[in-house]
C-alpha cells in the first residue's frame, strides 16, 4: 500500500476518541451540520449532513426567487389594470390594493368609504377631525388606484397569494436549517460514545492476562494469555 492509499484510508477512519473534543464537535456542527462528524473522522456521516444542508439552502433560494418574481408580477398587474404608478410600498398597501376596487370615492368597494366609517367612530362629533383623519391615510397621486374590472383584481389577489406562499415556504427553510444543526450536534455525541466504547472494547481484548494453575503433583503453572 502506497502513501497516498494509506492517507486516504486514514481520512475515512474515525479519529481516536481521546483526541476528539466532544464539545468542539457540537460547536462546529451547530455552525455547519456535518462539520462535527468530519472532525471526528466520520466522513460518510458528514457527507449526508452536508448534502442536506445544501438542499435546505437551495430550497430557500428557489422559493425566494419565486416569491420575488410573483411579487413583480402582481405589482405590474396593479400598474397596468388599476392605474397606480408606484412600486416600493409596504405589504399593507398591496393588501389594500387587492381588498378594494378603488382608493377614492364612495360605496362598499371604496377604501375612502371604509376610512370615513372608521373616522366617524374615532371622532363622532367632529367632522373636521374626520376629514383630517381620512386625508392623512388616503392614498393619492400615483398611490391611488381604480381597478378596471373585478376579474382583474381577483387575478391580482391570486398572484399576490402565490407570492406570499412562496416567501412563507422560503422562511420554513430556516426551521429546517436549525433542525439539521440540532440533529448533527446530537449525532456527534452518539458517535463519540460509540467510538469510546469501541476503543475500550479493543483495549480489553488486547490485555495480557496471567493465569495460575495447580498441577496434579502439587506443583503449579503460570500461563500468560494475550488476546490479539
């Protein structure tokens, strides 16, 4: 066996348990799942965690991209079919765009009408305060909207829901990443205990034992037994 083959064989063998710090194995696994297994010399176990970690973040990236693409789509739908001219708004604003057919005017589908009802509840005997309250919250200018049809608004709502779901699934990747780290950290401790037990068993098998025997003539024998 040449030096390269010997090095490859050593890399795949678990390190001696006495040279492995179990706390360090836990810490590096919490930073990168599989790193603790690799540090302990369990390359095969480490590879499994590396693959799962890569899959988790690939899933995160895919859903993030999908969420942003669908967000761009519903903003473009609102610009084309509701007449608004803004892009950088809060999520609450885009929710309102899908909730009401128009921002101004009267009627149940008007956001202004909903604001005026709330204003009357806030200032029941002060019309001036009601108007000021509505004016401070009513979108105007390029933030105002008026959908050309209910079906187009429904299409906008559906696209926005798809975007929201994509972002939610991307966030779920963080929970999977945490779980992967916890499982890897636990795995390092299980492997360490197993390695310690295996080393102790090997030492016991290699022990040299002295056995004494009494012979028939009253003499004695001392036998040396060594396990290999």
